[in-house]
C-alpha cells in the first residue's frame, strides 16, 4: 500500500490588509459602509484579471474587519498558496495595483515568514532595519513600496517614533510625509523585478495538456475550471484511506472517458506528472504501454480522475440543501453584476449566448468565493460543489466526443526538463543577476583564474561576523574586493605569534602579544606577574612546537601541501617512502601553502558534487565566483591521503 505524507506547505499563507488614510471629513459612523463599498469596487474593477485565475488553494478575497485595540477597521484577506509561490507574488501585484488605483488606500502584506518583501530585497536594506524593528514599517501607497524610517539620532526627526510605530501612527506618517518614506530605488527594483510581467505573466504560468477523462469531469471543468486545483491537491496529498474510495469508482466511471484539453498551472501540472502511481486493478483504469503516443494523456486523466473521486468520496451525495444557496439571492449580486457590465467584463457578448453564460457562471463562482464568502460551516466543499454540478448541468457524452477532433494543441513541457545551464540562468535571472556580455563555456574555462577562489575566501574571512551571521563580500561586478594581506597576517601574528621562516608552528611571541591592542591589561602587570606570564608563554610555545613536530608526520600533517612539496626539486621525491621518519628530530618544517590547500580542497569538494548543488558551489556563488564545469580538479601534486 502506498504511503503519502501530508505536506506542511499547505499551510503557507499570505495576509493582506488595506487601510484608509485618515480623513477628518469622513463620517466615522459610516466607516463600515465605506469599507464595504471599497471592497465591492475593488473586486469588481479587478474581476477581469481575478476571475479566470487558477489558484493553488484559495483565491484572493477581501472582507470587512472591525477595529480591535490599536488597529483600526480595515479590509482584510488571507490566501493559502501552498506550493505555488507565484500565487503569493500575484497577490503582491494586485495589492500594488489597488493602491495605485485607489490613492487613499494604504496596504500591508506579510506571510508565514513575516516581512517577505524585505526578505526579497535583503541585499539592499539599510543597516538599521532588521526583523526586530520592522513591524508596521512596510506599506504600499500610491503603487509604491514605502518604508517608514527610524530616526538617525534621538530627537532628530520629531515626526518619527523611536520605536516601531503603531498602525495609526504609520497611517498619519504616510499621510503627512509620503515623499520621505519612499523605499530606495534598489529596494523597489528588487520587489518590482519579482512581479515583473503581470498580468501577461498569468497566461505564461498556464499549461494546457490533453487528458483522457470521464465525461462527468469534462462537464464539471467546463463550468468550473478552477476545480482542477482541488482535484490535483486531493491526488497529490492522498493517503491510504483516500485510496480506498478509488478501488471501485462510483462517481466517475472509466467507461465514459473521452479525450479533452485541460488547463493547469505549471505548478499543478508538475505535481501531477512527477508522481508515479499505479491504479488499483479493480478501478478499471488501464494504461496503454509507455511507448503509446497517448500514454501521457491516459496517465494524466487517470491521476486527475482519482483526485475527483477522492473529493466526492469525502461528502455524502445527500448533503444538506441549505448550502446550495443561490448567488443571485445576495443583495450585493445585482450591483456587482452591474459593475461587471460597466467594466466590459462580458466583452460585448450577446446576453444568453453560450460564451456569455460561461463568463456569467465564472463571475457567480468568483462572487461566491471572493466577495460574498459564506461562513465556513455553510461553505460548500469542492466535493459537494462537484456533485451539485453533476446534478444540475446536463451533458451529452456523444456531443463531448465530437469535440475530440477539434482540441487545441498541447503545450510543450520541456520546461520540466531543464539542463543545468538553463537552470543556472533561471536562478540568476530570479536573483536579478545578468552577465554583461555573452561568454562561451570554453572561453570561461580558458580565462578562469583560480586566484579568484582564494581571494574571495580571504575577503569572506576578513568580514566582520556577529551572532546574526557573516556578511558575504560583494560581487566583482558590484565592487572590487579589497584585501590587505599584510594587515590580515599581522593581526593574527599578534594573537598567534609571528611566523618564522624556519618554522610553521603557532608560536606566540611575547613582545608581539604585548602589542595586541585588543586588551591593554598586560601593560599594567607587576614585575613578578610579568615574569610568571613570560614563563607561561614559554611553556605554551614549547608545547605548541612539540605538537607541530608530532603532527607533521601523521596522516593529518601529510594531508596538507607544503611549500617545499611544490618546488621543482621536491617533485621527484617519492611520497610513499618512509624518508620522513628520519626527520622526526628536525626542528625545521616546510610551511603549509595555505592558498594551494584552500583552493585544492574547495575544488575537490566542488568536483564531488557531480554538477549538483553543494556547499562549495553555494559558498562560491554567494561570493560571485562562478566555477566552470569540472572534469577532475584535484591537483596531481597533492600527496595521497593514507
């Protein structure tokens, strides 16, 4: 029996709030009515874009939320976007456009991660802004991202609170100083880049595929295209109990299957395709051989049919009719329909025609889900909605079969099988990084300089780190890496002692130690204390030197490449001989070549990744270092590890 885990990503949600800018002329007693009017206007004006959108879990919605505590009454919405992160960013675009169309509105948006807009623009945030003080600072106003700043010095800007503002304070600041709270160009560009392409991008995110489906599902999807999401999720998140209902199909019999075209989002299509599943023999769903040209259509149809059957199995065919309340009975429907006609939603279609009725059906469904949402106890589940449609809409299997000859072509699904280069390009574009000029892979390998690896790593080490993490150096394209090697080595000399040419030990020099400017306590010691300290340092130096001598001839010591080993004279030496044993008494050791060992180990780690993501590539790419494709980067001069 197949076991499938329920995914926690189903709970990924985004919340959005729309506030009215304070206005003394506005009647506070009618605040609720005003906000409800705005909800109607917003949902109507954006209906042409929102109605046909296929959501992963829940649609964009708004409802009135009364004031509580310091938070005034406002319009509120919450959407579970699950695995499809594009739903969240589409909502960001919608919220941005709403504040552009309605300048008197201010919007806030956040998800499970908190201020995810700031996370998107993390590389460009000011130093003072962090998760601890970002509460109620990030808003959309006039279609632009705004960040309420903190005062640079105490009392410098009297209109700025020294602590994170409350919502009323934030609204007053936005109303009084809209030009001073505009986020920097780089921050706004980072967010705009993420939502670039909407609303045209909606069509790009869709994928049309042929599916061999029961006629009942074909009829349901003609009326409710969005139900494909619920069916895919039901199949994708199935468990053994769900599959019991699919041993013998009761609602969607396999004998009624016909070929049809189904519109998915790319996320839904990928979820359906990537899961391997063998139907129960008793279900009646048989698949042709994989070599059959229609195998993919049969497989997709089989999986989708299982999803629809699971949905219907979770409700009784005789569910309460009280849930089947007519949309047209709502007092808001008449004004909503009039607004749709005013905004040319029906595109001049003749009233009563098939296309008009189809768009009207979509509008009613959208109105029920997003505008006039019933209480959760009265809302219909997807299974109840499917059973209701099967009972109310007439369909003829023969008529549906005639449409098989005129199906639109399928979309190419090569986007599911990206090459490593294409994937890297997509990741770079998502991060806003584009190469200034096109360079072939061969030219990159020929012109590649390994010193970039060591220099970038040194720059990374030289950065100051705190309990919050380490800062990565800027990319070479953004700013040149500046690294003062002398200062770096001198600093460590003060801590660990100088590096004499005849030894590679970690000896500490008491004179250098006394010069360490991090603590001046050594300069205030009494003569007796200084003698005691000197004796301690001498013992420590002797101990460290002895450790170096002992480790030099162990596997650990031999695993490092020394400067002596890379000299031409020493290249003829047999690394497997036991000549090192005769040198155990010598005090002179060849110093370790730090740069060569660093580069060798990183390249060895990179090579072992076999083209996949790993610690070496992730660290180097974060520092702007792009390694060419690896054949075998391990240096031949490095001694073999025993």
